[in-house]
C-alpha cells in the first residue's frame, strides 16, 4: 500500500469555523470533508478543461473542412442524388 501524501493549508479562523461546521453537518471529520470537496472540485476542473480542449479541436476540424473541403467521391455523389430524389 502506498504511503499517504500530506497536504497542508492555511485558513483564516472564520474559514476554519465554516469548514468545521460543514463537516459536522455532514457527520464527518474536517479532513474527510475537505478531501472530498477538493477532490470533486479537481475532477470537475479537469473535466471542464478536457471538454474545452475537445471543443477547440472540433472547431479546428470544422474550419479546416470549410477551408479545405474533401474531394467529392462516389459515396457523396450518391448521397446527393438520393437527397434530390427525396425532394429535401
């Protein structure tokens, strides 16, 4: 089993009391409360950053397709014919 890593923070007395009250309301220790909340915030932050990266990549691919459209192939021609036949 890996050794636990230590993380220390400094708070104002007001912040500490607020955190202690919240932990007590949840029926847990301050350490468990802080760890759970910080871990969730870290996970959310990473997911948001990954989503933003995907959006930027999608935007890049879309613009690239507009600026440099792919060559028309047989499948695209067939799709265009079907589209016209459907009257869409």
